[in-house]
C-alpha cells in the first residue's frame, strides 16, 4: 500500500489502495453518477424530497426507537444474567425489521393497486409471507439458542469438579 505524505510540514499520511482498487472506486462513482442522473431525470424534486425525508425519518425517529428497544432488550437480558444471549433476539429482529422497511408499502397494502397494475399480480401475499419469514427467523434463532444451551449443559456435566 502506498501513501502520500509531506514530512517537511507534518501532514498526515493518506493511505491509497492499489491501482485496481482505485479503478473500482472510480467505476463505482461513475455508476452512481449515471444512476443518479437517470433517476433524477424525470422527477428530481420528488426523488430529493424522498431521500431527505427518508434520512430525516431514519435519523430522527427510527434510530432512537430501535436504539431504545435494543437498550431495553440488553437491560432485560442483563437483569436475567444472560446478556450474551441477546444476540439470539437481536439478529432475527433486525432482519425482520429490515424486510419490513424494504417491503412496507406492499406489506401494508398502501401500493396494492399500483403493484397490481404494474405486474398483474395481487399484493395480498406480502403480509403473510413477511409474518412467516419473521416466525421462521425467530424459530430458527430459538432452535440455535436451545442447541447452544444444551451444549453448555453437557460440557458443564463433563467437567471434573475443581479441586483446591
């Protein structure tokens, strides 16, 4: 890895990647610029409004909500003396929430008519599918937790008692 520095005036070193990494970075910026130009061509104000609104909604409303929920989960797990098991609840909750956020317009039925006119298919199945995926995520996590607890108990039974 090469770096640029000017030791005479004490500027910090700027790490640069290989030529291939720089080429990939330039290509990704070019692709993002092309997508932005295409996206903003028809309704640039609506797109900018949507992006700003989504950023504000996430940063000012959603982030404090799920941070508070995570703190409550950790406090409850810590009070039970099982803080290390909080991940078994965090991962399926995060994945389920991500799916809900991505597919919310169809899960809520807000865009069912637009979806039907665009695809010719009904949007009725999105809510039951999301609920099923959520149940599978939490069920799989509970199964992994049960296996982990059983392994810990078996390992504890096999350990000889400590002699002092």
